[in-house]
């Protein structure tokens, strides 16, 4: 019996010593937890972006035609300002560069922050359309009216002010954001209306072949706004990746919409490099 107990004690001691020499994962441990990067504090960075701008020009010049033709015969009886000139929608692609700065607060893995982002580029587009109609009006003349409309917008600078929410996992910080947007834009709108009239249909059409003559007056109106401040909102998502120390890189998508005389939406993807102090 003594020999049996002594053998059991010696076996247990040997097994314990052998287990102590085994790797952690073989002893039933999952290993040390993944360390979380400290994202708290101020940070700055630079970024490069590529994106597309979508402009909706429909209705952008209607009020100008109404003002230009107020109380005229062709507006009262032909409703020129209500014509669908079909300026439609346009899309264009461009690149830009800029920077960002902000501050993060962190509670364990949850990161909240405020950030300002700036991008300089050339986003925008141009559209034009023309429509002609003829009708016999109450002045007993046949009127041949042609209305031409053109509208353009060029956004050179835009900035967004966002609130961010992210979840830190190791060196990665995926986040979402939303906020307000400001833009610096040049907006140009112009209209031209030709009203050719004559006692007969053929005469009216022929008369408008000589714009500016007595029986084919030309009315024009244009408006240009340089450095016009436009407002909107933005939203998007991104990923910050800590490289070493406070240095991190960024990949991001942002949607921005400006509601000015020309309704404009801009989608950009961006790559950046930043440093957290």
C-alpha cells in the first residue's frame, strides 16, 4: 500500500512539472488579450480623395425666366417659365487633396470624437437645353418662341464638421460619422428668350432667323456667383489603422450633399495618413 501511494505522488509531481513546461494554449489558456491602442487625444493628418459629383439642374433657372418675362404676352399665354427645358442631371469625376484634425475620447473599446475635414478639388458640372414652340396669341400674331437655358456649378473647396463613433479592436478603429458641410462654389445661370412674331406662321419662323430685329426681340438674363457659400450635410464610414506610436493611416468613404440653386451630391473615397499626439 505504501508503495502504491508513493508511486501516485511521484506520478502527480512529474505530471505537474511536465504541464508547467507546455505552451499556454496546450494548458487550456487562450493567451493574452489583444491590446487596445490608445486613441484618446488630438490628431492631425493629410488626405487624398477621388470621387464623383452628381448635379440636378432641373428647375435651376425657372425663377429667372419668370422674372424676365413677367407681365409679357408670351409668358401670360404660353407659360414659357413652365416649359420643361430638360436641363436634367449631370455627373463628373475628379480628385482632391486636403487634411483633417480632431479629438477623440475613449472608454475601453468605445471611441467618440469630433473632427473637421477639408478637401480641395474641382467638383461640379454644366448643363444646357433649348425648346421652341409657336402659337397664335391674342395680338393676332403667330409667335415663334425659343427659350435657351444654361446652368453650371464648380465646387473648389469643401469642409465637413463631424461627430464620430468607433470601436477599437487592437490596432484597428472602424468608425461612422455624420455632420454639417460647407462648400465654396461658383454658380452661373443664364437664359435667352427669342420671340419672333408675324401675321402668318411662315412669317414668324422666318422672322426669328434674324434675332434682335424688330419682329424678333431677344431677352436675356444671367447671374454669376463667385465664391458662393453653400451648405449641406455629410455622412460616411472609415477605418483608422495604427502603424507605430501615434502614426496611423486611414481609408474612408464620405457622402456630401449641398442644397443650393443646383442640388449637388458628392461621393468620395479617401486615403490619409495622420498622427495622434
